[in-house]
C-alpha cells in the first residue's frame, strides 16, 4: 500500500478516532487492489476471501434473484466499507461488485476481520455504524417497493444518489458517476421502458437533465415533492 493510499484511508470517516498505533497496524495488514472499468471485484456466492474500503472510483453492487432478475443493491463510493461478509455472518458474498470506472480499493483478508475489530473500539464502532446504515437503507427500499408507485421510488432513488454522490454542475446537481436508465430500473424494481418514460417526462418539465449514462437534478424541490407523493 502506497503512502498516498495510506494517507487517504487515514483521513476517511471509517477510521475517525482510531489511535495512531492501531491505525498503523490496520493499514499494514491491507494491500492496494486496482480494478479497471467493468472489472468484477467479487461475485455473488463466491467465497468471501477479503473485505475492502474503496479509495477511489465507483462500484455497482448487484444481486441476481432466484428467478433470474438482476437488482442493483447499491453503489459504492470512496470511503465505503464493502464486501464485509463476516459482519453479517456469511462465508460467501451475497452480491456481485463491479467497477463502473477505474477504481482503487484497500483489501484485507477476511480472516483479519475479528482482529481489526479488536484492535480499536473506534474502528469497531465505525464499522458497526456502516452495517446499521446499510440495514436502514435496505428497510427503506423494501417499504418503498411495497407501498409506493414507481414515480416515487425513482424520485427517492435519485435523491439518495444525489445526496451521496452529487456535485454542482451546469445543469444542477449532477450524479458524479455513469448511471444508466437500466441501473435506475434495477434499483427501483421497474422496467427500462417505464423509467425511460418517466425520466423523459421529467426532462421535459425541467426536473432532471439527462445524457448518455448521466443524470442531473435540475429541480430538487420538485423531485422531493414527487418522492413525498
């Protein structure tokens, strides 16, 4: 792991409050892994050999259901802990992680997970907060799928992405990684046709702006009203 990678990791919220000695030991146990665009970091049901923190880039996490449908579970952004199968009592990965753009991650062998948690309570607390946040997000999405029409689900999904990965741009708040309409469909339990129809209508109304694998939120207030029903 390069000094630059170590410095970037040390500044991430995941390691906030970790004392210098424990942090040095944690980082020394890891390695840097680099992935070209569209590379598979790990596959669903593959043995969980490592867990990761994304340093740079973006990943898409997808799950194939028993009936063959692909679902976008979430997007991984820099600073995110992912592939943490042992934290949920699994020995295999529950989903597939793929790089959307060229990406860099720090990786630790799965067997190191218990020791790294034991090294410092702050790291353990931060990791637990990550797991809790994922569960809250999953619960919210389950409720949305069960109770909301597709327009609300799409609005919620875009607002969440903008909150995590939005940046100011010429056309509003731009989601700063390639995002296709198929991705949005797989996030919201919809179809490509339905998502395309809704986003095209929102583009005409000036709520969003679209492009090739790009989406910008031009009117977040209007989108929030749609999300609230």
